[in-house]
C-alpha cells in the first residue's frame, strides 16, 4: 500500500486505479486530502466551506461509477451569496 505522503505523486486516474485494486480506500484518500488542505489552506485561503463530514460520509457509502470512482475533489463555488 502506498504511504499517505506519496499520494501526491499520482494523478486522478492513478489514484482511481489504487482504489480499484483496493490498495487504498476512498476514506483514506479523503483523510489525506483533508490533511493537505489543512496544511496549505491557511496561506491559500482557497477552501471556505470545509465539508469534511460530508466527504467522509460519501466515501464510506456506495460510490458512483466512473473513471474517478473513489477520488475526493473540491467544488469551486462561483455563485453569489
């Protein structure tokens, strides 16, 4: 199994392949993404709504099929509030 620190060496399809091979779980990828966001967001201020609980819940349930199955991602909110 890859170490958490090496996930950044993979692109999205590479991570999806790890999930498909059961070398890593979607939940592990979510936790790695959260860790990385918490490390870098204080400087970048790119993530304003941290949907960590929602991401953890989604990763633990049934996942939609597709080439990026099990890969966490951010959604940019362009709408005015």
